């Protein structure tokens, strides 16, 4: 299994996603227990710069398409909206104290999601609350692949 490639971020990826799609998110209100996430892409940079590792090695997108695969196969996304009953307690669902909120990085299995594209070349996904697998730390969201 390949190891995840960690790239250096000149800007905050959370803010980049907000800048790219924040104006459009209100048009996509999840229903029921669905969660709307926008996928993290390791190589996504502002101004067309090439991604770089911490050691300064440039990672050109055209070399293997590896970074671009995050858009389609990446497992981490930023929670942008919650359905009205997402993470609600009931007889069969007990969430405890750890509940994803808007602005959290979460991990999902993309096979349990419904994907669509947003402006600015961003990929969004709807996922049922029960299929959100983890809240990922801001220090580790970019090492999951």
C-alpha cells in the first residue's frame, strides 16, 4: 500500500475550500441525516503553483495524476452543512460526546457517498451521518489516503 504524500500548504486548506465554494453551499442543504462535505485535495493550490513536500520537492500533477486522485478517491473532507437530523440521538444511534460540526475534517468511505462537482473544480459529497467514520485532527487531515 502506498504511503500518503504530505504536501506543504502556503494557505489554510479549510479557508481555501471556504473561498472556493462558500458562496454556493447554501444552495445544497442536506436533508434528513445527510452531511455535506467538500473533499480535501493535497495538490490543490492557489494560482496554479505546483505542490511541494516539506523537503522542498515539487510534485507535478502531470507526473502520475496521484494528487488529482484525491478529488475522486480521497477519504477526508470538510463538513460544510448538516441535515436537520444529522447526528441526532435515537433508540438505535448513540453518538456520545464526539459529533462532527461544520468546519470539522472527517473521514468517509467514498463508496458510501454521493458525489457531485461544485464550481472552482471542487468535489462535494453527501454522506449519511452513520457513514462518517472519524473526525480527523487539523494536524492529520492531510495524511489520510
